[in-house]
């Protein structure tokens, strides 16, 4: 991705001669921006790796969806004590900027956010850090449940349809020999069971709302003792317990109880939460593996991770045994 394009986009935000650092390309293409005055920002070009060929990725890149994500971020920044990537308006007073270039077949959306200072956790998070992550998620859920959505608010839902798309995408790993057909069939069976379970749940204000949906270890930073969330690009509507299930994947099983302790200090959790979170944990795993399947450099890791998940998570789940707190 040409840095000249990024420099051109910054003109819409009245930023000139900035120092750019390419961060990477995933769902979006991102740059760290340092202006001549020393201010730091995150520039996102909303074009990146395509995960599916059925238009599923497009729902995250609609201008209305991007604008809505940024509206929620701005509300969190202004209405809570949480430190989040606060969006910056362009010269037209919009958070999302449409940019046309010969490099793209169609205009792309771009957005600029203030840089969140902090450091990523190295190694395993401590029990206290896990607890603070639970507190953070509960605070996000509290804000979401009380926030009045503005007219035209448009974010995708993390639901059964997304799971169907993910398990289909995961099939490419069988085609290229990364995983066995037997393991894939176990994933299919577990996914069907999760889909049926999700369909049986009632969407109420206490259980369903706006969620981050991607709060894993790479998407929060530490600033002293403060846990700060970043990268809300997958935020959307979903069950609050799905959000928890998604976040627990890279937390040691022996420390997951600390997450729930932190969460419960802010927001109540249903008594039968474990079985519900386990279903969402599996659904989130399917979606994450599907996302990684589009990255050839991740295939070697997936060849090891898939059999592990089949043995330690899917087989227990399909046989009705709990696994969330088991190593």
C-alpha cells in the first residue's frame, strides 16, 4: 500500500508532511501518523485482506458502518472514563472520508483516530490484568446498554449467518491439506450445535447489544495499570456473552475465573453463564480460524491449533462436558 496515498488522505484532515509508519494489512490497511506538531494518530484505509468471496467482507466496509463505529467510539470517549481511539473529523465534519484512486476499482473509505498510548502485554497476562480486562468489557457493555443509538446507526451483527460463512471459509484448509477432513467434520458438527443454541436464545436489552467482538490480547494495551481497548473495527451487535467468549481464547484456562470476577464487579452475569460462554467460545474460534485461513503464513500454526481445539474443546462440548476452566 503506497504511503503516498496515505499522505494524500491526510490532506482531508489538514495534516501535511506527516511521518508515516506502516503497521500492517488485515481487515484494514493501517499507518501510525506523527504530525509535525508531534500529535500521533492511527490512519485506517478500509481495504485489506479479503476473507470471503460472497460479499461478506463488504458489510464491514460500508461507509455507514464505518461512520457508525466511529460514532460509538466518540460516545465512549466523551461519556465514560475509558481511553479509546477517538475519531477525528475531516474538513467536511465527517468521521469517514471517501477516497478515489486509480489503484482501487472503487472509492475506499478512510478514517483517522487519535493514537492510544500504551504497551501490548508480553507473554501471558497476569491474574490482575485479566481481572482488569473483565472490568473493561463490563464497562463497555454498560455503556452500550445505556447509549441511545443515533438515527441511521448501522453495524453488522455477530449471529448465525456470520458463523455459517466462517465454517464454509474454513473448508479451504481441507482443500489445501492444512487440516484433515475428520477434524473439519468435527468443526462442522460443533458449529451446527452452536448455531442451534444461538437461535434458541432471546435477544433482550440485558443480553444483546453493541460489542467490541475482538478484544483479544492484540487489541488492548496497558498504560500503567489501565487496560485500554483498541481496534473496534469488528464491533457490531451481538450477545454480550459472545464478546466474553471471544476474548477468553488467548487467556490461560486457570486464569479465566479472574476475568469473570472483574466483569461481575461491574455487571451481573447469569448463573448458567459457563455453558453459554463455551458455545460462544467455540463460535468465536471458528470465526477466528476462518479469518486466519486467508493468511497463508498462518497455515502452519492452524495445522497444529485445529487438532488441539478438536481434542480439548470440541469433543468435550459435543459430549456435554465443560472445558472453559480446564487446561
